C-alpha cells in the first residue's frame, strides 16, 4: 500500500520516507497511539471499584524483589507517560 513508487523522471522505483508515509496515512505516530491507549485503560482500571484489576494495581505484594535491575512494571510506565503529559501530576 505504501511501498515503493515509480519515478518517471529517473525511471527508478524509489522508497518513500517516513515523513511521506505519515502525510499519506494522515495518522499520528504509533507510539502516541499506544501511550494514549495505555492511559485510557489505566483510567478505566482506576475507576473500576471492587474489581480484581484495581486490587492488583493498588495492592503491593510483600515480596523481596530479585537482585539486579528491577523489571519495568506496567504502572511505572503509566506514571512516566503521565509525567510527560502533565509534569505537575504526582
């Protein structure tokens, strides 16, 4: 669909740049879409009272974390996205 295009001047098939594809497609970047969807779902889960999803998000498991670099948690990613979106948010 967005593959190479034949250039009649040079008589060569040329690839399109990311900028050209974005203009043709007319959509935002995929990373912005994923961040938006993640924040929407986080809001949905946060408002869902008495659900297992909220209990898992809110409650901390009292376990020791393994040695080394901590695994990135979903909630940490949501917090980072919110900080980028609204720096005054805590």
